[in-house]
C-alpha cells in the first residue's frame, strides 16, 4: 500500500515524500481510509506507531480540499488536545511538515509560559490548533478561542490525560464542542474510565488497534540487567562509555532520581541534561533541542517529560528504574525503534523491581532477554538469593527487637507504648 493509493491530495503526498515516508505504517493504513470517509475513530495505539500522521494527514486533506481559495482571516477548524507541552510541540511540527504545501496554518498553545505570543498567533487566524487542556480552557474563558467553526477534534493520549488529572478539563472541553464534527480519540490503553470517556466524545466510530506487543516485539531489541540499586550508576557509566557516539535516553522514575543520575554522570565526565516537571519550560526546550541536534548525547527524563520526545537517531533507551506501570515500559521503549527504525532498550532491575519485570513480561507476552553477566551485574539466581538474605536479615532484626523488648520488662513496654502514642 502506498500513500498515493490512499487517495491523498497532491500537496500532502509531496510533503510526505519530502519527509522520506515511503509507505504508510499499519495505523496509517487502517485509520486514513476511515477518516477520509468522514467517520469517527477510536485509535488504540501508542506514540511511535506513526499515529500523528494517521490523524494529521486526513485532517489536512479535508481542510485543503475545502479551502476553495478562502479569503480573509482563517477560522479554527481543527483542534488537537494532548497532555504535555513536548507532545503538543511535536504534533505542531508534524502538522507544519505534512501541511507544508497546503497553505494551511497551525499553532500550538501550552501552559507554563506567558500567553501573549500564543494569543497573537490565535488573533492572526489559524486553521489548526494543538493545545494542552489547561491553557486551552484558560484562553477559551478569556474569549480568544471559539469552537464555532470547528469540524475536527482529536483527543490524544487519553489515558495519560487521566493519569495527569485532566479529567475535569477534558469533560469541560468535550461539553463545549459543536455537535456536528468528526471526532478522533486515541489512547494506548483502554481501561473502563477511558472507554466511558470515548463514548462521550465519539459518534458513529470505527476502531483501530495497534497492539503494544506488535510495536515492541517487532521493532525493539530488549535486554535486562540484574543489578543492585547501588551499582546502577556504575553500570550506566560503563554502558555510556562503551557507546560514546550514541544518543541515549535514560528513564528515571522520579524527578529527584533524574537529577541524581545527572550528578553521577557529571562526576564521570559524561555530559547529560535532565528534563522533568521541575525544570523551566526554557530549560526543557533547550535540553531537548540540543539532544535532537546531537549536541547532547545523553538525556535523562521522567516519564511525563519524555512524552513526545521524537528523535530520529535515538539508538538506545535505558530504563534506569523499571516502571511500576507496565504500559509505561511500552511507552518508554517506543521512544526508540520509531516507525521505520529499529532500536535497543536496556533495563536495570534491582531486587525490589522484580515484580515489575514480571508484570511487564505478562503485558508484552514475552520474556525480556537476560543480558550476559557484567562487572556489576548479578545473575537472576543471585538476585533471588540476595532477596532471600535481605528478607532473612529483616526477619532476624525484628525477632531481636521483639526479644529485647520482651526481656526489658514492664517499664520499657510502658515507655514504648508512650513513644508509639506520640508518634501517631
Ligand atoms: P508518531 O507515532 O506520530 O509520534 O510517529 C513516530 C515517528 O515515525 C516519527 O518520527 C514520524 O516522523 C515517523 N513516521 C510516521 N509515519 C511514518 C511513515 N509512514 N514512514 C516512516 N516514518 C514515519
């Protein structure tokens, strides 16, 4: 199947050619015909599958065909709502690339920065708006955005919207949409509350599912190292020094952890930058820009900050911490091995993270290959032995504590009771 066979307008075909896209990805092949027919769409797919073009291209196609030499100020006809600033910027860049020869205009709005330049762009007139929920509602309430002429609405990464606490904002936005519209709803996972939300938004829809296990198993070479928490920095430094020219994205579960990793790398003379919610928008953009340009080889990110990172030459993802939510693993390793490339994802697993690994393997329906023993790496058996020893130690110390308190008689018990009372 080619893009031409999908019946897309010439300026869009030309732009896709410039982008170097030869064939549609599975989600594009399935979603584009549905959207060209004018039907609503439920897309169960993660970032990295080519879903931005799957919704962006048909929207551009419709808008281009209905332009008819349009005069005067442009009116807002398509809206994409997405959870993070990085993702919003990424989607805006995709619309600009795919719509390069159509004359259509898009802009991006998100919170955490002053609104003036965003308002000016809206005032000058845009066809397509990409927005994060909070700033969208804010500017709507101030009267800068009208849904009157809206024809296309995309809700992107619905599951992350809910994880990030945007449910009320999303419901408010949905309640203000015009009834006659084409709606698109994307989510990587479909728990009950997401199904309910999709029903609120979609009319007569078709569903396209791109299974995560397809995306991970086929594209990304995976591996896991069993390593103690204390040895993780040493293993990371070793792996990075082995690949000085690779662009590496390192995932940390927490913001504090991301900063700590950066510090350890600095001590080993490895340049890196951390991006997470506590960093200013400018610092995040700068780090991301340097990483994309190849000036910075190592980027450390938390999951939320990493949404939307799309770097063509990203060769390696390292899960410094294993995520406790299995779907997050799929999102993370989807950063590498994007639509046409293959990539490598290596995970560090300490004793406490073993249950997470089991959950991940259940979700992706495959065993993550065990990496060969390394200087700092334990075999799986050693991990089990260490875990048992740790449990035994804590059992022994509890027993000793109990024995001591029993032997010290009534007076101490009384003291302990008082201490406990104070503590709670
Ligand atoms: P997305 O899931 O939209 O974030 O896309 C993931 C990556 O795949 C981006 O780098 C896109 O530029 C790239 N991509 C999207 N569609 C195609 C295609 N048909 N052929 C090659 N690369 C693509």
